């Protein structure tokens, strides 16, 4: 049971919090929601001459303002409800089971009127937008589908992640050599499917296979030698400079 001193402390916290929330709403004009129309918040009397994309951006910002305003107003309602419970002698006891709410919980959430076991948010929702069930790659689910080699959402993420994420080598079950590999499937080929595509060339009909010597070719040959395997191409003719000039070959 809370002492009079503790009740006085929590009351003071709630009153100060209420004052701060009310000032925030008044100073921001309820996130400009008191205006007659959402374009008025941008200082526009008419959107006739605005690009549709600009209107879409402004509308998104308006939707965000509505969400933020609802959040703040709910916070104010929670504070007022807690103060009412305090006036009625119910503060500090769970509304569901009637047990005392631990002081540590009240210190963290002064507006709560429930114990942890009977708090409203017991389950974290993992529901996803219904659109994700019908969208196909490259926009759906953010994972490569089997036998799918198109540039999809996962490939987009990998291209961005290679410049750095919040993950570190300690976040992966398999050891990585550097932070440059600290993202999903860092060893996956980018822009091609098989390693030999870096050095194998053909004509426009896919015939007359030739080899362009480079570092990838040497690594590929070394890997085959280590495994004791033969190349799938059989005997490949070496690269000859006759069909091309030296500059064309380098390009």
C-alpha cells in the first residue's frame, strides 16, 4: 500500500505531466488540426497549382499529425484517469485483481492502474498489412523465392546493407571476417548468378565460348583444383585478341 508521501510524489508527477502535455497541445495548436483544411497548415489557400506528388507528401504529413495528436490526447486521458483514481482512493491497486501495484512499476508508468499480469497490452501484434499476402516479388515478404533470380526486395536491402547496419560480427551465428560482411548473405553474388560469369564470354548466339583471364578466373580455377573437379565447360579455348582490339577487350 502506498504511503501518503508516495501518493503526494506521484500526484505531483502526474500534475506536472498533465501541464506539460496541455502546453504541448496548445503551443502546437493540436498539431495544426484546428485549421479548417489540411492544406491550410502549409499556408496554401489552394492546391490547384501544386504537383500531385507534393499533395501526397502533404497528406502523409497530415496523417502523421493526426496519429501524433491522438497519441498525445490519449496520454492526457491516462493522466486524468490516474488522478481521478487517486482522488477516489483507487490509485496503486490493480483494477483487475485488486492487488497492490509495485512502486517500481508506478515509478516507470505513473499513469498505470493495472499490474503487469493484467495490463492491457499482453500480446505484441505481428499482424502485417493484408496487401503483403498478394504482392509478389520484388515487393513481397523481402526474401528471395526459390528458383527466383530477379532483383527483388532482399537484393535491394543487401545493396544498402553493405554500406553499414547496426549489426556487428557478434550478431551472427557464423563467424564473419570483417564488418563489411556483417549483413544477410554477404557472400552472395551481386549482379550475376554463377562465379564463372565474370570471365566466360560467348557470341550473341551463346556459342564460341572464350575465357577472359582475370582474378575471378584464377580463383575459380584454384577452387576447382582444391576440390579435384573439372570445369563444366570442358576444354575452353583461351582468350584471343584477334576478334577485338586490346581496348575493346579491356572494356
